């Protein structure tokens, strides 16, 4: 693998990470490279063991798309398991007549 293919793989991992994360419920992670880490590793493994599809820049298109989706889903599942989204409903209390302040004298 040459440096051009490596840089292409980093860019594709980040681009597909942002794309897949935008389709999943939740939000994109705060750390920029976290979006690319799991898709990059999944693309690396898939290119090593399951290379399939037409090649562009030393990478197989079908393998890259499928591996980036799987990597993003794994990262999303781990993130949701570790930090579940909790929604807090704000409790609105309205004052009753006994809790209202008394009117000032002479009013």
C-alpha cells in the first residue's frame, strides 16, 4: 500500500463515518477522529480479508462501503451501550393559591 492509498483510506473512512453517523439516531461524536477510527479499522480488515468489487485508488469500492457501515454500526453500538441517551423531562409546577405571595398592603 502506498501513501496515496493510505490517505485515500483515511479520507474515505472519515467521509463515510460522517455519512453513516448522520443516518443513525444520536449525534456525531465530539472528537473528530473518533468518527473515522472504527470505519478505518473495518476498512483495513475488510481490504485484507474480503476484498471485493471494482478497484479505485487501490481500494475496492464494495468492500469500503460495507466495511465503513459495519465499523460505524459497531462504534455506535459501543457508544450507546456505554453512554445511553437519557431524556429528562422538566417538571413544571404551578403555584397554588396558598403558595402565592400576599398582596401588599394598600393595593
